[in-house]
C-alpha cells in the first residue's frame, strides 16, 4: 500500500542502508550505526521527518538491505536490478537510498544491468542521518521525489542527486566524506539545480539512454584489479603468478594518458599482461579526460602494447565496465570488441 492514495505519481523508495537511516550512538554522538530497520519502521520514520513527500507523490517503501555501503558488492547490484526489473514498472520513478562511499559504483553497475528499464531512477543518500540535527537527508529525498513527480519528466536513466544537484549516474565521483556537497561530475554537465525553482540544463532535455545491442549476463568478474600509476611504480611485484590470478586490470595513468614506460620493469609487466591476454584499461583522474595518449610517445607505447583507452570514463565507471565485460562468456577473449559494443 502507498503512503497516500491520490492521483499523484507513484514513486518507489528502496532503502539499502547507509548513513541516511543510521542511528546515532547515544554514548558516542559522533559514531553512526546501521540499524536493522523494518519496512514499517522506515515508513514511519520518513513520514515523521519528511511529511512533505505525501503532497508530492504516493510513495511505497521497500527495504532491500540494511547495509553500510562499504560492504556493497556485485551480488547486491544484481539483487537490486532484479527487484527493480520485477517490481518497478508500475511506478513513475524509483529512488534508491544508498550510502555514499560506493554510491557511484552502484550507479554505474545499475546503468548497465538496467539498460533497458523504462523508468527513471535517482540514487541519493545523506552525509548525516535523517534523525540527526542539520541532516541533508531530508532535502535530498524531498528534491528527488519532486524531480520524479513534476514536469519535465526525467528520461529513463540512472541519476544521482545530492546537495541540490542532479547528475548522470555514470559521470559521478564522490569528492568529500564530510561536506553536504559530496559528489561531482567533472566530465559531464550538471543536469539540474534545485533552488527556489528547479533549473534544468539543456543537456538533460536532449539526454537519451543508449541502447546496448548485446544481451548482458548478470555477472561480474571478481578478479579485476584497479591500480594507480605513480613515479617509481613497483612493477616488479606484478609477476606471472600474480597476473595469472587476474582477469583484467584498470590502470589509472597520469593526466595526459602517460606512464613511465622507459622503466623496463613497467614495460615487462605490460608485455607480460599482453602475452597472457589480460586486458588493461587506461583511465585518468579528474583532469586530462580529453587527452589522447597517442600524443606522447609513452602514451602511444601503452596503446601499442594492447591497452584499451577508457577515454572520458571515470575510474569507477571503467572498473564496473571492465568487471562486467570480463564476467561475460568469452569476455576475456573478446574484450576489445565487447568494450566497443557495450556502450552507455
């Protein structure tokens, strides 16, 4: 049953845990704990602290997990996607309440797993629990419900909403563990800003979900390693025994798409990975996303050694996409062709 029967839009609120629903230890007011919430308790809590949502939409509440987001893994994403696919079509939109540490990974994973789902999904959360003073949980949920309830309607996509800003889920990164303005989209425009009015960007008006012409198995490789290149990178630790245990590697390189390829040990590591047919995906941090690694000899060498250039993907997105492709049947053998075919 819904919280309020009317002709308003129907919104499904899925709780997965995280700071949003945490309780404050009365003996240690700075320590947050994940309670084992029941659906009736969460619904009562939402109505107590955020009664305004009743005026915007009919909201159903379901609890999928009571999980600190640091413990969210591949299995949770598959369960989320299965539940939404089975139960979500009768709603106008879906909100996922999620912890912030792995929220970006979840947004990317669901973008692939639910690539054909026909409803908009907003993932949000909080830096302070709903029950705390000065909590951002209240405003984040109210605005998420409003964005799904009012025109212009959001297209089918996975979005992230935080601190009055709506982002495309696959473009987000967490930038602060303490500020309410916890997320950013360094490589893609902010889609909407909520103030006294809601300002929608032109990008949002033209944004469409790309169709993936490939049937994805609900499977991720658990043997993808994400590492970052540094000066004096310890390439020697990546011997044949270690590489043989991996399915693939995501390598965050310097902003220009370069790495110290004059180091013979790094070259040996890259050559060994190529020989063993272990895909390596190259990405950069916040800056340099428009760079072309072939501009520099060291970057060109990376590509010549068979590395796949991640272009404008964030490291989190590259990790999810790599893990998903390598979870497919013959994903390692057909990695490069699947990388091009499976595009969001």
